[in-house]
């Protein structure tokens, strides 16, 4: 068997292979296929199976060479050891047991199954009726087993050698307070990049090209967040419409990188990409999908867990386990209340941190991961597992805190140690700059890291991941260019995608040559970006927003693996270049001023020694906002005075002792704003003005100056202190003294 599974050019028929094979008991751990330097241990969890067959294929995964019954069953784990197997061995499973959908069991040994712990996959999924465990078209629906062999249509698993020389690679370990997340899709980011060789575009190797990494570093962001890289499936209905599941939220393998993103045959390509980003001081965060799989509901295909132990891996309807609980909206929901399923997810996370060196995760529909049968519980099994785990507790953990299940909206509801996407921030900031009335109170809360949601249990401002745009929805350019979604290319008659966009086209739907509209759109982009970067919390920028990438009004481009979604690097306009320069400047200002990224919430607490507050809200008259003024729904201009001297911990932080004034005006016309007098202050430096992006040197103004804030603009000022009065004996002494 050594020659058959360890090298190309296999010979012999299945009978010959079986006579040469050796199989030993092996161990029930670790789960998956593990190369130990002498052979490969295979271990698969299934509580309800009656027999498990390991199927060995040729290196291309096209011909099944042998079936080996795993000889041992320990603690609900089937296992065996092949001393002659080597890295490169291609395999799959056939699992025997009852085919009884009414009882939740869907075993079908005619269907080849992917190992849930597979570290690499070989070959594509080829959609065919043979992938379904039941007889399609039967009058009894999914209750009748289909006995056709699915192996020819299935991807296969490959045993990997995890050895890799990391050299001096280290996690950048960027503090949360300095973290700026850059969300991108590695395929769309590189498919049209002129510095990426054509054969590397759309791959990990393309993403780690020096020009790509240098550009990302030049922005000043500290982490790239990659849309799903785990092995995933293109939905059948999309393939039939010549579309693809571009975003990749349809996972089938939690340990394997998607083969489409590999330029070569080995997974070390992913590790090289991570090492390259780390060398540039940039963290790598993966968007991961542990809430469901690509197997769908009772009418979906049998690809892996459905055929291994459906009743254990998935949440089924308690009163009718033929059907699936669908809290994800995708057909099924993984059952993280089961200890082995919980183990699989946490093993996967640790694998990506320890073996692949990633720095953190963004969890799709994370509320599901914290939901037990009785409802969401921030002390549930998965969340507790992450909190106590010595590896995962040190990684950056970001929740998308909602799903469509009961109690699904949980912004602010995750435990300490977690950050969360904050859609309240997105909606408030969009509505404010669109000019909606009555937004000042909510805006103040969002600018201060949404303490109304997150300031509890010792959580810090960084727990609020602020964003204005993300992969799901309009890009920044489209947000200011379209009133309505334009998703016709998705083939669903524009019914898909969210209609509550809080967008504004500023007078014309889509592209225009009107110079006034174009100028206002560019200013609004600057307003939105500056608001994002000057807010307390963790900012997340959508890749391409920094130079005005458009998706032609498509706000749900999940299936557009084409020019709609790909970044057009050579088509960046002059306005785009100016916006890029502005973005770099705003990021640099944020990183240079700790007061814009405080480690504690701003609460308007007074420092009694100095008589200053950490934050004071100002009217355009330069006076502190009164309760009745907060209720003025017509007010659209607000000042946010942040005083670094008001820190109350007693710990000296000289770098944070500056005083900053942020002024926002979403009114369409000029608003006179009196620059306030502040204890110890002499004047104000205007560091940034979105109405004057060309301002490249701070403008000096005296306290009390009435500054005409242009309509729909933002300014950031820094206080210049009065010269300290010298005490007797200070200063230069006379010669000879």
C-alpha cells in the first residue's frame, strides 16, 4: 500500500490492494487523519453508526482503490491505523447505519462522505442527483433511500504533513485599542491586480504578493479580515444560473482551506501568506461559518455530517426529527450543544491559530453559537469554551451578534473578551449624514463606543466593532450614489438583499456628470470615513471604500464572482486617488491620538482636581448641551469635546493628555460654531476638515472664534495649551550663577 497511496502512478486492482493492506486498531484521538511519521491514524466520531468504511482513492481522487473497515469503536469514535499510509493519501468515508429520516437518521453507505476533520480536499463538487441520500422525485419524498454511488461527484480528503518552517514568525499581537480592521475577499482583491501574475490571481499566493501587502500596510490598517476561506460549496441553484457562491458562506470543511484559493497542491501556501502579513505587522482574521453547513435541510445533499451522524451534528425538530431547526435561514443549524460537535468547532479554531497562525476570527451569525435548546446564553457551552481556552482566549474573537432564530438579536449580549459587529453604529451614522432628524442623542452614544450596549462587566470600548459598510450591503460609493438596491444580476428579480439601506443618491440615481452632485458625494464619503475613524471603538473598513469602489448598486453581491465584485485597480479615478490620500491621513490621525481610541468609555465623568470632563457635548454656541436641546429633532450640528486630562485612574498617560474637539454638521447649510474656551487652552488647531480635504497643515484659531462649519462637513480640532507660568528659580540662569 505504501506505493499506492504515497506516490503518483499507482498500480494494481482493488483486490490486490486489499491483500497488501495492513490495518491496526489505532487510537480514538486525535479525530481526523493524523500522520505521525510512521503511518496515519484515522478517527471519526459517530454515535449512531453500525460500521464505518475508510475508502482509499488514487492521488487524483478519481478511482476508488480500497475499502477498509475501521476495526475499533471507542467512546463513540471509530478508528484504525494504517502503517503504510503517507501524506498525500486520498480518502473518504462510507458510514453504515439506519436510514430512518423520521427518527433523524440518514445513514447511506452509497454516499461517499467528507471527513469533518479533513485538512485538505481534492477535486470539486460536481452537482448531480447522486449526491442526494434519498430518491429524488419519489412520492414519499426523502423517506426512500437512493442507492447510487456518489463518489465520482464528490471531493475527496487528503492526508497532510503539517510540517512547516515558520522561522521568526510571530503574531503581531496588536492591542485592540490600536486595531483597525480591513475586510476583504482575497479572490476579488487580487483578480484584477496588475502586480499579481495571472496564474496566482484569486489565491493565497496572489494575496501575499509584496505589492498587495505593501499597499495594505500603507493604509495604516492593522488587520486584514478575509471572507470565508474554509472549503465551501457553490449552491446548485447558483451553478445552474452560471453564478457562484462568491462570498463562501456555505462551508463543508472546517479545517481545510478551499482548494480554489490554492495556487498549488499544498496547504502551506496559506501559511506563507500569513507569515508574509505578519512580517508586515498585519494580523490575519478569518471570517468563519460554524452555524450551518452546505448540506441544507431534509431535501439537501448528503456530503458529510448528514451521513456520518445526522442526529448528533444537527439541531433537529424535537417533535419531528425528520426536519431541521433553521435558525440560520440556510436549511440547517449545527448542534453545538452536543459535546463532540462543540469539540469539532473548538478543535478547528485551535487548528487555525496554532497550525496556521491566524490571529482571530469573525463569527458569522454568532448568536447561534451561543444558543442552547432553551435560548441564547452568554454562559453557553461554546462561549464558555472560548473564554477558558488558553489558546482561543488570546485570539481576537468578533461576533456577528444576530440570526433569525428566537432572541436572535444580541448586540451587547456577548460575554467579556468578545468584540461585536455593531449595526446600531452603521445605521445611526448613515442616517445622520443622510440628514435624518432627531439623530443627535443616538449619534453621541455611537461616537462613544455605544456604552449603552457595551459598558458593563469590565468590557472595553474596543468591544464595539464600528462599521459603515461591509461586504453585505452597499459599498461606500454606492451608499452615496443610490437610493435603491439594483440586484438584477443576481437572477432573483431584485427581490434579494436588504431594502433598508439608509442611503442617498444626492439627486441622481447612479453615475452622473453633474459636478455639484459628484463633489457632494465625495464630501459625504469623507464624512463617513472620518466619523468611523474618529469614533471610540474598533473601526472596520471595507476594502475598496478608500478609493470609491462601486458594485453598480448591487447590495447583495454574494453570487457575483466577476467584475461587479472584483477590485478594479487600474480604474481608480482621480477622485478615488484623492479619497485614498484622505483615508491614509485620517487613519494616521487616529493612530497618533490615543484620545481617539481610549481604553475606557467616555462617560462625562468630572476630574475634580482640574474641573474638566472626559467628554462634553457642545451646541453650536460653544455651550454645553442641555436636556431640552437633545430633544430638538431639527438640530443637526454637534460638538464633542474630549479632554485627555480627565482620566480618572490616577495612572499618568502623557500622550493622552491632549484635548480634541470633533464637530459634525449634517445640515445642508453653514452653521456658525463658537470654538469653546477650555481650562488651560490658548487656541485651536484644525487638524482635518472634510470640506477642505486639501488642508495639509493645521489651521490655528483663537478660542472664542466663530467658525463657519460648512454644510455637511466634519472638523477635528486640537487644543493648544497656554504656556506654563514659570515658578521662581525656573528658566535660564545668568552666566556664572
